[in-house]
């Protein structure tokens, strides 16, 4: 009985010791994409990084969201679990299908964890968003000059010297001249903004986009992708060897951006098969700004049946 009681106590102490062990998680991008790490709905890193280590984790599993900043890569949502008292590393990489995924890479006892690398951001896990206070100071200066005629110009100079005492210099010039009286006023305004919530996300008011020369119906809200950014997307899609990989990447980009009809047409022309072009045209319709120009996509089709099918799809589309 005494031996059983001793074993029971040792087992309880062992479980308590294991439960109190903290865990580290490491996330890094093989392709160098910058990202934010969100654990259980709370963003951890203030600035986007390519390599993040989160320490002092006490739960056996967390819901992870990886938010990318390139405007093309969709977020990754995943629930991960790990052994207590370890440092577990996850890599962000491209799968065989061309999708960006989060993959388990390695796990070591936390005592054997390597020292942080120079490019690694180390963060102590926090379960509540920190409060960020930003103070902005605006200085407004105004100068008023009032010229007037005078027959005498007086100038006084006062010099206060802590070593030699005060010195007064008075200069009087008699004659006819111009007296310039200058008055300067400086007003300082301080604005303090306190932000709580996910750090690194700043909501700014933005005027609605207006496409020059276009007066038709508008599809997606927001600004269409810039030509510079779009050209980068085109080159990335061209680098893929198979149409399936190209289509997957094109849909990923469309899903997170607002496009123009001209941009959608250029994406369609990257594909050889008519069915693939039609599939892309249907998918992109809900993410296109100038839907009144969607007829321009007809030039990318070889068969009239494809044009008719796209027209039937857009006519019955419901947002």
C-alpha cells in the first residue's frame, strides 16, 4: 500500500511537471514571404516577418492563422498540436500543387533549442492584444508683416550672459525709412490615437476608386490591382509548368484582389485550353471592377459556345 501511494505521488508530480513546461513554436517562410502569426485569434508580431519564434506557450494546441502581406497569397488557417516542453518548427512552403501550405518540420526538447538567428523575431506569447498609443504633433506657423513709414528706426538688443551679467545695447538711427514690424505665431496641435485590437492593422479612410472614362456598373469594391503588381503576378503564373498549377495560382490572386476586365483577359490568354479560359472568366467575374467591359473577354475565346455560356453565367450572377 505504501509503495502504491509513493508511485501515485510520483506520477502526479510528473504530470504536473509536464503540464508546467512551456513550449516554443517557430514559423519561417522558405520563399521569403513576409507574414503575421495569429494564435487563437490574437496577432503576435507587430511587423511582418519571414521568421518568427513564439515562446512561453502553455496549451497543447493552438489555432494558427498565417496572414501574408504580398496581396496575392491567401491566408493559411490550421489547428496545430505539439508535445509540451519542446520547440516545434513549421515551414511555410509551396506544395506540389503550387499552393502555399504550413508543414511540420521538426521538434526538439526545449533545452536543446538553438539560439535565435539574427533574422528571427522572438515574441513572448500574449493572449490579449496590446494597446498601442500614437501621438502626432502638428505645428502651424504664421507670419504677419506690417510695413509703415517712419522717420526713426530703433533697435534694442538684450543679451543675458550668466557669467558676465546682463548686457544692453541700444541703437538709434534717425532718418526717414521703412519700419517693418513682423509678428510670428506658432500653434501646436497634438493628437493622440489609442488603438487596441490586432496590432499592425491600421484602418484608414480611402476615397472610392473611379476608373477614367468608365461609367458602367461596378463589381468589386476597392482599387483594382496596379499594373506593376499585375505584371509581377503574370510572370509568377508563367513560371508554372502546368495549366492546373497556373489556374490554382490565378484563382488565389483573383480571390484576394479587385481586377479590371483587361487584366482578366490577360490572365485568360496565359492558358491554352478553351475550357480553362472559360473557367477563369466565370471565377473572376465576381472580383472585377468594370463589369460593363466584360464583353472584351469574348476575344479570348475561339468558339461562340464559350461566349454564350459566359454570357448566360454573368446574366444570372448574384452577388
